[in-house]
């Protein structure tokens, strides 16, 4: 296994990736928010508080949860980076399920199935490259559809059914882009779709529109 330096330059260089990603999620806008109404999904990268999970990346995954830190990335970045480089642990973050639907695939992205939805995931995370020698596209991927309103349980059930049909599953936390996956050789977790070339936010869906897309592909199957 590749040994990582105590202060890894790649993590520092990719800190902005993590900041951009968290800016979109922002599950707790009431944490230190300024006066005035703020919708739950509006970005407040300085004030937003998150639950960061430090999870074991050892083969036996014991202990599964080593620590949970609540606060901003600025508060915890140094500790998270140090732990991520010095120990075989990964850094995850909880996603506010009141404004998102998340899926995870362990055998690559089902590109044709995703294309058939005509609702591209708001954010796509490359969480792990897969087994040594495998095609990178066949690794572990996580997808997030950000929503403007809150999905009901029946909506989540419909998405869960679709995910299962395509070798996926629902999750409530994701790998944090800009940090390493330490399962095997260190792999920098990356995300696409967080910020477009003009610096605008990625797409958000009305739940009704998103569910219409999933319903159509289910009926056509």
C-alpha cells in the first residue's frame, strides 16, 4: 500500500472540491445563518454545519463508525485530512434527505438506464475504482438528485425499486469528494456536476417531475 505523507498536498489542493460539494448540500441552514428567510437548499458555505463520518476502510470494516464530527468543513478540515492520510479510514458526509435522493452502484454506472430517465443526477461521485485492473467505469459510484421540495416515502420507494433493478441501493451518506478512499491503494474521491463551467449551481428537480421520469421508465420496462 502507498504510504501518504502526514500533510498531503493533494488533499489541500482538493479542499475546494469538498467546499463546492458541501455548498450544494447545506443540510442545516439554521446553523449560524444570518437574519432573514433562507431556503433549506440555498448555499451558505461558511455557516453550514454537517455531520462528517470517519469510517473504517479496513477489509473487515471494524469498527464501522470510528467518529462523527458535527460542524463546518473549516472547523474540521485539518483533523479530517490528518486522519484520512494517517489511518485507513474514509471521510463521509450525511446528506439532507429532505432535499435529495441518493443512489449507490457497486458495479459501475448504468449509463443507459440513467439516460432513459432524462433526469441526469445533479451530482455524480466516483467513490472507488473497483478491483485492481478493473475498468474505472466499473467501480463504485454514488449519484444525488437534488430536489426543490421534500420527497415523500412513496417517492423514495419508487426510486429504491429502480435502483435495485439496476444493481444499486439507496444510502443516506456519501464519500466526501476531495478526500481519499483508503480501501486498497489510496483513491481520490471526485465529483462532477457540482459547479458548471459558468460557476452556476447544478440542476435541482421538482419532486413531481423527478417521479414522473421514474414512473415512465418503470412502466416502459
